[in-house]
C-alpha cells in the first residue's frame, strides 16, 4: 500500500517518526508535558500585545497549551490540514464542530448508520434547537447531485463503524461545493494512515483519538483537522465557550501513540486480511463487511463486522472466545467483539441500531495486535462451540 502523503512526498510512517523540535527551546525529542493552567507575562506591553492579537503565545490551557499544540500540529500534518484542534473526547470534537458550524434553521444531511452517540446528539440536541436533519445512504450522497441543495453541512462517515459502508469522497465533496455545503467526516476507522479526506476536498476530518491514534486503550480524546478559517470558528466556540479541551497529559500519550500508528495499522491489517481470506471456509459467516484498498482508502484497518447464519448461538459464541474480550470500543491493542444484539437491547432512546435496521445477527470484530493465527484459531474454536 502506498501511504505517501501528497503534500510532503514522505510516507506517513516517516512523517510521524520525526522528532519534536521546540522553537528556541531545549532539544527534547518528545514534547514535554506542560502541566499548567496559566501562562503569565513579563510586562504590560507583552500582555496587551497578546490580548489584542498581536502575539500568539499561550494565555490559558483551555484554549492553548504547548503539549496539546505539538499533538495538533502532528495530526494536521498527517491529515494534510492547515490546523488541528485537540478535544477531551471524540464526542467533544463532534459536538464542538457541529454546534460551532450550525445555527437554527440550517439543514444537516447525515449519513445513515452514523455512530450511535452522534445520532443521539443530533436527535436530542440539534433537532430541538431548530436544526433540520435528513438521513441518507452513501449511494444517495454520491448519485444525487442535488441532495445537498439548501443543506448547510453534510455529516459523513466512511467507512462507518458498524456496517463499514464507504463513500466516494471526491464526488460528495464536489456536490457539496456546488451547493455551498460544508463537509465533515468522521475518519476514525481509517486514520490518516489509510485515508486523508482533506486531499479529496472534504472540509473537516475529525476522529475519536481514543481508538487507533491513542492505540493503547488508556486515553479518551478527539481531534479535528481543517482549514485555518474553519478552525478559528471551532476554537472560538468549542474551546473558548464549551470548554471541551484536551489535557496536556492525554496529548502526550496521543503523540506517543502517533509514533507507532503506521506500524500498528499494518499489523491490524495483517489480521484483518487473514480473517477476510478465511471467512469463506466458515459457511456460518453469511456476510462480511470489511472494506479494503480502493477509492480513497489505502488499506484495511482492524474493524469489521460479519453476519452469522441461524446455526450460530451468538451469546454462546461470545462466551466461548478466549482472546477476544467483549466491549464497546475498538482500535486498541486488544481484540474485541460487539454483538449487534447487545446494541439493539440497549435501553437508550433514540437507538440508532433500531432506527437504521442494523441486522440482529451482526457481530462487530475489532482485531488487535495479537498474532493473527492465534486470533483465527480462537474465533474458529468459539464458532465450533456455538453451533445450535
Ligand atoms: N466516532 C466513532 C466512529 C466512534 O466509534 C466513537 C466512539 O466509540 C466516537 C466517534 C466517539 O469518540 P469518544 O469515545 O472518544 O468520545
């Protein structure tokens, strides 16, 4: 897979391995954790220059912190964006972006099967505030050039994180530009290693950094990458007023995660390729949702879903697994399963699984960094134990 970044000519692995250089500071290879809320000024003139916008030194960690900035700059370079903005979680990134860019009376055109809490945010907060919402399958975004007529914003996921459906980003960006709509994509599945949406005309690429970026299941964070103009609007609202900022220690962990991102994605892909090749030997697996290289995607990450036929007792399968844990998150070192039947049973209302008709016999797999042959053996043993 050619992961060269168009704007630099360097492979993303090389870009993410570049040591940190602090301007005028000590030559630390790693950004120090600047654990402070406050930055002070030596004199009135320096303070006044900063407050009037004639200098850009940090004032207060809610809006700016050097450890966070180091992570934001690395992410922006990786995504080919002018700026990155760190957030306390992926949901803070999503809510901060949407609430900063939308106003009552606007229409948001949203992809179907959108991440569950994004769906709930839209349904329970944006709609009551007067934002009109329409949901569309990926094909409609591609084939209907007028779908975004009158829309303020298109909210996209490609691939999605449950049904893993993909979009032709160039085509959607072109339709959006024609109608003056902004495009926002959740790029968590792919990360910049596998997809750089901004190079395909998308305005905002955001992610839950709690998944592959952190990579070690020890950090909850979010990141938004976009143009300087859009970033200024998001910062002014989402950081200054809503306050969902990223903490310096979390930013340190995320920068550390970025160093190995490309190597980890390659290992996740090894496992995913092995599973996809071997599913044909298991007739109980009647459908596989595991997009790979093609279109704007440079390869396969470790997140996929499959549908079992009626011969599999899904709770028994889940309980028979030894290497896979049961859990909601993904993108870490450990392998996980999430049966859709658990999501469908979730009491939360509105429930996107029910709303979008996610199949009851769907099981999501997040393949971790274990040896793929060990994972496959565990999967097969559990499947044999779950026959009805
Ligand atoms: N986007 C996707 C696709 C997710 O799967 C998640 C979390 O599972 C989020 C966003 C939200 O991220 P966070 O948990 O960091 O708030």
